[in-house]
C-alpha cells in the first residue's frame, strides 16, 4: 500500500506562524509534525509516500530530502496552484497507483493501531473509509454512523443528531473512485457526498490519541500533550 500526506495548505488559521513556515513543519516536542507521521508510516507496510506541496513548497521539499533513510520512497506532488484536498489527491494519483492508499492530513498527530482500518477496507463495496475519533466535549462532528462502527457514514444534518465522532484526517481511498474527477480545485467533501449517495462512504472508530494543530489553541494543547517516542500499543502492525 502507498501513503499520501496532504501538506499543501496555507494554514490560514495559524497565521502569522504559517507566513514563514509550512504548517506540517511546525514543531511539536522538538520535531516537525510531518516527521512524526513519517516515523509512524515506517512501521506500516507502506511502499511509497507521496506528499503534496504548494504553500512554501521549497521548504517542504528541502526538508523531505533530509529523510535519506526513505530515499526514493518519498515522492513530491507539487501544485502550481492550490488545488484543495480533492484536487490535490487527484493531481497525485499517477504517483499513487491503482491500489487503495492511506491518506493522512499533514497537520495532525496520531497514535493509533491502523491495522483494523487497513484490513477492513474493501474496494468492491466502498470508495473511502474514514477513521473517526471521539468528539472533544462541546464539539460537533460532520458525520454520523447510524448503524454503528464500522459502517456506512451519513452527514450530520442537525445539532440534535447523535454525533459522538469526528473525522480524524486519516482515511483509506480507492483511487479508481477518483479517476473521473478533474484535476481542479475542489474539496474532498464533494467526493464524500458523492460516495454517500451511493452508500460507499464508510467510517470506523478506533481508540487512540489524536490532535490537530489547525489553530493556535489546538497547537498549544498538542504541545502540552505529546511527548515522543511513544511507548504504547501503536507499533502498528508489529
């Protein structure tokens, strides 16, 4: 299986930090966030990692070249204009191949055993499988799992819906399901809604620790929570 790290975004909510530093290079516990993800992917049977870049792309490309232990296993998909999440994935499809791939947001920290996510994905019946996490208190998610986990996802329609989970930024995607989408600027939410219409978007809840660094508050919280290396059950697949 190949992996894809979404790292092209501008990080508007973290400005001015992201005016001069790409969000995936912001440090937590002394190392850039993207390095923590790369370390975890080394423990999985990932053949190649593709990283899309746009904002401050030269910085990210230079940093990735420092990972000499990965060598040619790390490839860069450089965007001439920001294509958002959907367009960014479609732009990278030639580098990802035709087999299902693991896609991870470049601005998250995570400590999961991903084996159940990878083994549950069945392309004949689903186009994407999203990893869900328990919602922080007072937060609302985008999806519900009406039949329980794992199972088909539905959009959260009202604040009265049962919504204990939120999308973690980790998913498995069937690239053939994206093949007919144009390489243009669009959000993966468009893809998700199309999958929902065809009952082909699934979700799975896994226990584990997860943080995003999308805002100053969440970055501060993450820096107080995460210390590496982790000594937990997340030595994925071992």
